[in-house]
């Protein structure tokens, strides 16, 4: 069908009054319906035509591939050679009401939760389970002979000349500790320090039903110092309970813990930690070795950014080794918490005291990143494994030093969480005897962790050094 268009002086209304055939009317009605439908789609809530606002872009229909991720990072942050963070920008919601800690904020898997003792669930999941027993318990520390004085200092003095009550701030107080020279046969539990034990306790007397626990504060690489027999399989079958820094120990004794604040203690305005800190990056250490080549990494890092190193491994001196606090570290924005071993849950006072307690952001080397995420406050640390090498880490630290608002985001966690130092160093409280007494009250007495060979095997729970540029 051909239509001839011609000029006309008629008005639009005149055209509408002109008589049309039925076909013409159907065509006009169809065109009007199509126009209305298009307007409805554009104005309505349909993703085909609607502009997607930025919040909706957070929910991707499919995971981006590596090339797309790289493009996103460059779009968001600039190219790496611009000396700004080439990896990620911390995206913390300023409305912390949306980030209230829940029961399992650590994101422990069902399998990980199943491995926790009753005491472990109380400590790391804040569960109110277990019942205080209506009886008294006796704890006996096995006589480590010439090292017994060290244990006395470790558990009862903490750098002071006066002993303190280890159950003063404990949830239970129905225990007493006998001296190494006391009656081992009268004890409900006997504690052996693996660092100081001379060998498998073959000839140590034991009463039926008596619990034995082994204690280790160090990683599997350094679990024994005195024993000539360091084959853990030779210690299998002697002990009922494990007592280590690991969450899945029968009696967990971590160097520190993260706990959620009660809602009535929420903090809504935190200090400007960037302005409070006058210096940039520090590290303190006297053991300049480590299975993870931490000081090799440090040496390379120092080529790209300035770091103040205190102690025997650096030129700067500060009073204090475990029992005396080094207050010079209080002035720094970052603290390099490089552990001597890359092992599960092995997070020491370097993080809890020298960094978080002093309001510094810890830069960590040690356990895998996902392990730190279960232990430390959310978005509170920087892990070296996130970077291709020391140069890239230096670029990220410099970026944060140049952007105070981005640095401040690493302190947002302080509005909903607090950290507890429980290691006993630098005159902080030590909770080893308290935890042992709590376990005697709350734990299942049939809980057996006797296989040291697998529970504390470095091949199963420690990790090789990641190859870096």
C-alpha cells in the first residue's frame, strides 16, 4: 500500500474530524497503544530500560573475570604506577547500625564450630553454655625443675615481685593451684609445659581418672626447647586436653581475643587516629630469624618506604621485653606484626598489644588471611599476602598515609568491638589458670585430644612461605 503525503492547511483537530476508514482507525489506535506501552516501560521499574543506580551495581548477575576485575580496579583507583592502592579500597558502611555483630560474626564453618570445646564456644561464640560445678578442683603444675621459677613468673607474677590471684577476674573461683613440690596424686588435673618438658612423661605417677593437659604458647616449629626427643608421636596417648593459642584447643589460651560490644556500649564517634599519630610505620623485634623469612621481606620493604625498627633487629632502642611496655610505639599509624611462623591461629602480642592495643593498624605476616579474619576485628588489618611483593605493599601504605579518610576506615571496627589482651606480657592479665579452672567446670571430661602428632603437626597446621616478587 502506498501513501501519498501532501501539504495541508488543516489543523490537527481538523484532521481528527476527517472521516477515516476502519483500517485507518485501527492503525491509529495501535500506534497510540504502542506509545503508551513504551512510556510505561521507561518510567516503570523494569531493568531493560531503567537506569541502575550505584547501590544496585553491588549485586552482580555473574562473577567478573580477571580482566574485568583489573579494569574495575583501574577505573576505581587509577593505574598501579600512580603509586596508589592497586588492590582494593576498604568499603566500610558509615552506617554501623547495618554492621551489628551477629552470633557467628567470625564466619566459622559448621565443621570448625564442631571442633570447639564447651569453653571454646563460650570464648569465641559468646554462648552461655556449661554449668559451674558444685565442688572444688586442684590444679597441679608438673615440676619442671630448674624451669619452675619461669612458670611461676609467667602465671602468677607477670613482671611483678608480688604474686596475684589468678582467679580474681575469672568466671569461676573453685580451683586452687598446688606448687610443683605438692602432691601430684591429689590433683584433678596435671599441667605439663611442652616447651620445658624433658621428654615423654613415662614415669610420672597418675591416679585413675586424673586429667593431664599439655600447654604450648609457641607454634609447632618451636613447641619443645628442652626435650631431646621432639617427635610428637612419642607423646601420643599421655594427655587428655590440649591447652594452646588455637581456638580448637580443649583449653584455649590465645594471646588476645576480639569480642563484640554490648549494644549499650556502642561507640558512634571514634577518634581521628590519623591526627593522633605523629609517626608512620614501626616494628620491634629481638629475634631476627623466622621460618617465614620475615626479615628478608622487611629489608626489601625498607627500600620502598621508611620504617622505624626497634630492638635487637634495628638501630632504635626501647625499654621493654615482654614485661615492660615500649610506649614509643604509641605514636605510629602502622605496626608490622610479622610472626616467626605461618601457622593456624598463631597471632601473638605483636598484633594484640603492639598494634591494636596501641591503636595502630597491624600489617600482618603469619597465618593465612582467612585465619586472621576469624580472630581480628573486621577490616582492622592489612595482610602481606594481598600484595605481589614488598614494593606493592609499600605503595598501599603510602596511599593510606596520603589519604587520611581511607586510613581511618581501618579503625571503624572500634565502634562495635573491643580487643582483649590475655597473654600476660607487658603487665597485661594472664588467664591460663583461669581458663584451666573454667574448663574443669564447663568442659566435657571425656573430651580427648591425645594425638599430638596430628593436632600440632607443622605439616598440617603451618604453611610454606608464599613466593613473592
